[in-house]
């Protein structure tokens, strides 16, 4: 995993601009807290990315389970942070208003850990199915998995909507899958 640059950068400045355009008063408390936590940890990481990223090798074999808590809130670079937090901003505004803050905070906490568990299980399955031990060392960070789960939840609560993915109108029922594939091609890894 590459080291990222620290400090103020284009992606971070654009994120702060977007947040200011929405207005702090228009962002529900838990959503704002998640944004602030992610920005703070981007500027002041608890540890280097290689020490917080989540992998089978680190979490299972070395029993470094704290990575389940740390990996979602660290980002590889400013653009990774930007795309994740813009997505969090819009999903958070919609879902937190619908679900209320306490329930939304609970969902964020559960999804943050559960997504890491799912990631580990999928990597173990890839090792077994493909007989390729390299999947044990794949190491990931970021909030993308939580955002994907929030998008599925948002689609459940708002059925029949149409989303725009890369400018194309797509049923929200399928938009999360199209977005996932688009993100993979735009920002692989």
C-alpha cells in the first residue's frame, strides 16, 4: 500500500468547498461527525496506512483485530477521501433524516465493522477457491464498503427512484451496482 501525502490538497479543498455549499446547518449531526472524523484522521492518521489497512494476514493470522475499526476511517489519498465523503454527505443527509440520528449512528457503527468482516471472508474464499495465497495480503482502507451498504439501504427506503451514474439515468435499484463497477474502473484498488 502506497503512502499518501498529508496536509491540504486539491481533493480536500474541494471536499471542504462542497461541504460549505451544503452548509453545516443543513448536515445532520451524525453525518457531520462522520465527515469530521474522516477528515481529521486523513490529516492526522493514527498510524501509517500499512499499519491500519485490513487484510487476512494482518487481521486473522496476526490477530490484529483493531484494523476492523481503523481501516474504514483512513483513506489512501485526498481523492479517495473526497469521493467517499461526498457520497457520505448525500447518503447521510437522506438516511439520517429518515432514520433519525441515534439509529443512523448505530447503523454506521455496525456497517463499519461488518463490512470489514465481509471483506475478510471474501478474501479467504478467494484464497480457497482460486488456490491463490496472494489474496491473504490484499490490504484495504476506506469507507467505500460502508457507503455501498448505505446506498443499498437508501434504495430500500426510497424505491422506484432514478439515479444518475456518470450522467446516465439508472434505476436506483441497480445504480449501486453500476456505481461499484464504475468506481472500480475509475479508481482501481
